[in-house]
C-alpha cells in the first residue's frame, strides 16, 4: 500500500504540472487530481465535473473545486454540497445527489474500457452539514455508467454498475476492485453481456449519495473527492 501510494503521488504530482502524462508503462490512468484551475478532468477523454439531484424534489445541490481541504495538501479537491428534505408522504424517497463526469460527446469519444485495470482508487470523505446530521446509515456509491449497453429484454439506456463505499468522515483512501462492480437492485433484468460488457464501455463515472433520510426529515452533507485513479 505504501509503495502504491508513493507511485500514485508521484504521478499525480506530474499530472498537476503537465495537465496529463503518459502512464502506458505503469498501467495507471489518472482520471483527475483536481489540480487544474477548472472542472476539466486530468484525463482528456472526460467532460467537466457536474452534480445533480437524485430521487425527487426538495434537494439543493452545488459542487466545485475546494482549495481549502485536500487529502494530500495539493491544490484542490472536488466538493459536493447537499441539502435534502424527505417529503412527509409516508414513504422514504432516498433523496441524494451525484457528482459525476461523462465521456466527451463533442468531439465524440469512445467509452473507456475499465477492464484493462484492476481497481479504481480515490480519496473520499463525507461529512454532515447544517443543523440536521445525516443518518449513520447514509450510503455512498461509485457508479460506472454504460449508456451504449442494454438490458437483455428492453431498450433502457441508463444501465450502470456500482459498488458501495464504507465512507469515513475524515479523508480515507479507497481502492475498489473493478470486477466486483455489479448492477444495482433497481435493474431487474440482466445486462446484455453481463457486468463485464458494461465495464468495457464506461461512459460515466459518478460518486453518489443516498441520504437515507426518514420520512419527513431534513439532512445536509458535504462530500469531498480527490485523486481518482485507475490502476
């Protein structure tokens, strides 16, 4: 782990100086270290980072570079701010938000083959914000979207595979094994070609929060992400 972090840190530092660099000899792909002075990932295949609400009304979301809090003392991390109210309707809506980047559509860019890599590594922390803390069972997922892959018996185009993160309220490094990504429970039918087909044609990377708020309750959170690498 120490040797891996030393190698990653060295390459991330190189990426911060040059914007992007040749990692072909290391089989390491830096998606973003957030050191550029914009929302454009280090990897030129991806579009700028954005954020969106997930599951319903009553959700305020904003995101941007955070130059005051990074994992490694570098120039910046990426920050998502979330304020959500679960509507008092007798149902838990699972409201939340996602921080994401998509493969470029202008000019059209081929999906990225994540099966060339063993793991996706990143630094992350999730903290409560505002007067009402998040429940202790709030969830964080890494989602890999593959819009050109379909389920076996439908034309649904929001197919993705995901993996949960046991998040920490302080900076922590995670390394998720690529082959352990699988379809969410909401995808009721198999993916055509299985999860591997999706992993070979990834065109969206998201860090998603499910606030897990009880019915009628508010909550707030700050998610920070740094040093997103395929290795």
